[in-house]
C-alpha cells in the first residue's frame, strides 16, 4: 500500500533532538538535591504532556507537598547549561530529511509540548529554522498529547487533511495522539520502543530519520 503525504509534522524532544536523554540526566542530577530518582520508564508518563500533566505525575509519585515548580526550574536551568556547553544534540538524519522533504515540495511543521523559547533556541542553533513552514507549541493548545489537538492544529495551519499528514514521533503519548487524529503515525524510537499491539497500529516504524527517506524512495510513501 502506498500512502500519499502532503505534509510532515515533527515532534521535537527525542525525535529531532536527543534532548530526552538530557531531560533524564537533568532530572536525576537535580533530583539528588531533592532526594528523588527516576528510571527511564517513568518518563513515558511525561513525554508529550504539558506542564500541568508533569506536575500531576510528580505529585502522584513524590507527594502533594513536593516543590514541583522549584524542581522544574532547576532542571530547566541544568538543561540550558548543558546545551550552552555542548550544543543542541541533533538526531541522525534530521537535516537530511528536512532538505529532502522541502526538495519535493512537502510542507513541514513542528508540533511540540515544549515552549516557543526552547524550540526556537534549538532549531536556530541547529540551523534548520528555515526548513519548517509552521510551529505549534504547547502553550498554543488546551489539551496535551495523547489528545490529538496539537496535531490537528498543525494540520489546519498547514492547510492539509490529517490523513495526508505524516506525524513523526518517538513517544507513546505522541503516537496515540497521532492515531486518534487520523494521521499517518510513524515512530522513530528513542528511549521507548513499541510493543506488538502498538506496532500493528502504526503506519511505519523507522530506526532513524534517514529511514523515512528510504520509505519514500521505496514507494511506501509518495508525495501528494
């Protein structure tokens, strides 16, 4: 089966940039001060969610009196310092895929739960800010992933139907949002890997963003 694609919507953290690992590192480094530690699986509940969801998960895990705002502020500052020192960690194939898509007239967007400031800082440092047609940030929607609102807004801004938009995601929440919205859901795993039931529901799974190009070249996807 060949799927027609008129636009590609990118998640950000863990998909475009290797910032999920940085988030885990920041969480546990700052967490030493607060007496907490989180295993990688804990972050499956946070990925793609908004700040309210993060705080709800934290209170459930660490107690109602845990100083969530102070902790998140310190975690954010740790991440910024790391990127200042080492640069934004770009995922393999990101720029190549974007150049390929734009070369074929395909529309592109970022749909991320992260803030405008975090996102623009990353795309500008990576030199890819001019390769996206639209941006949708977490503060622009009411409901976080797994609700499809953010992807539906992105497709509306791009002027394309969900069924002709590919969503590239690494998180379970993001994929559930894409599936709920009727998008072509393609997983590029980062820290989490799909089980057999999720695999059946995906349009495709790729080992890296470079493999998305391969699927176009092989005729699994075609440009509309």
